């Protein structure tokens, strides 16, 4: 069994002040210096894949620089917030006080109306990560979303979803997670190049 180094990049900032899941909003990629530092930090010889949402695809385009681009993939999308998508957190709290509280405090099987749970995200995402690990690529840069990255931190650290959610994942940050014969390990989390 081989080692795969995953370089998880959160897409560029969206400046949204609402739940932003599957709603397709653009990323602000105007900070050329930050993009350049990110490019310098990531391995040049690697596979590059992104979520199929615009903000992730555009971020991947900005850091492609000769990297081996794989087709973008819906399995790498952010959590699906259902009817909460596009609403401010306070509005969701007013609409569904118990449900919204449970969603953050006891993540697992709790779903927003017409959305998906934390466990649903794992079910959708795990086969994609397993396939990338089984591929010929040693270094894989994945441009994705905060929830997706936090779910992989949960797997790598062996912590609860609630504990994983305590980590900050800033736009254009890098989180390094390796899968080796010894198991999953997390290196830098939320590294700001």
C-alpha cells in the first residue's frame, strides 16, 4: 500500500454572510500575492481536482500552473444545506431553533430540511477519497470547501465531528492529510501560505 499526500485547499473567499452550500457563488481571487504564495507552497508535480462548484473550480484554475488537472467532481461539494442555503444563521436559528442547534452541537445524522447530514457527507465523499488514494498519484491537491475539509480532519485525527468543527479553515488555506500504510495523519491544518 502506498502513501498519498492530500493537500486540501479551501476555495477563495466568497464574502457570503449566509449558509453557502450547493448554491453556486463566485470566489474572490483578486489577491494575486496570496495566490502566488499558495502556488509556491503546493507541489508542482501533482494531480489537481476540485469540487464542481464555481468557487472551487475558479480557485483550481488559478493554481493549475501545469499541474495534472483531473475532472472536477460533485462528490467534493460542500455540505448540502437544503432550505437553509442562502439564509443568515440567525434566520435559520429563528426558523428551526432546535434543529439548527442540534445540527452544530450533535452533528451526525441531523439534516437541514431538504439537505444532508454530516454522515451523508462522509458517505458521498469517502469513495472519492479512497479512489484518489488508490490511483497512481502520490500528491493530490484538492480544492474544496470548509465542511469537506473538516470531515477529513475528523477522519485523520480520529476525533468526533463536533471536535473537528472546532478547527478554523480559512479561504485559500492548506490542510495536509496523508494516508499511508500506517493510517491517516494530519499535518498542518489551516496553513496560510
